[in-house]
C-alpha cells in the first residue's frame, strides 16, 4: 500500500475514533487535538517528535496563559487592554523563541501552535478570560484543557503514524 493511502486511512480511522472519544467525554477540545496532531507531523512524525511536541505545545499554552493572567492585571488603568495585551504578546513571543535554545522547547512552530490554541480557547469560550476561570482547578481553565487535549492529540498522531507504517509494510496481494 502506498504511504499516502496508508496515512490517509490511519489518520482517518483514528481521527474518527478521536472525534468519538472527545465528543463523548464532552470537555476535551477535539480541534486542539487536531492542531497537535498536525504539529506532531510538522515536528517530524517519529518517536522523537512525541515528547518534543508535547513539551513545546504545553510551553506555548503556559506562555499564552501567563499573558492572559498578566493581561487581566493591567497595572496602568489608562492603558487600553488591547495595547497592554499587545505588549505582553510581544514580550512572550520573544521569550518563547529565545527558549527554543532548550531542547524541550526547540520547536518554535509547536510552541506557537500551543500558544495560538490557548488564545483561541480564551477568545472563543465565554467566561474563559476571567480570573475565576484562569485560576480554576477545573477543565474550565484554559491551561489544563488545552494541554490535555493537545497531549492526547499528539498520542493519537503517533498512533496514526505507527498504523500507517504498518499498513505500508503490508505486502500487496496479487
């Protein structure tokens, strides 16, 4: 079987299973899992990509969460929130790109996917960008729900890569 067909079947099958699982549980973010799935393949799609993708996605989520927390603590009441958040984003992006010198955070795209996914959750989920939600010890908090969802997405991605490799090595029948 060709690698493209094997990958299509493996990702399709496990993507359907992941969708069923996430929608059955109800609190997990299937879209965050799919972002991490793509990120895993962008990082290399092999065994080394698993921990790198998980740590880089999680680091991006932590950085975005910190921006949100600091954003709500605007020390200059006269400064409009969009300006304050823009300054925080500037500083956090500089920090996370500089942090790419450390192996666990060395994939800037994977960090960015975690960062962007967290901001997507914060900006699209009513009540998520509040002190109560950001400091909640529940899955209403952007940090754990994004990290958990992306970690599971990475594991599904790795499983799909292994399944595709297995399908590719299956001898063709004539």
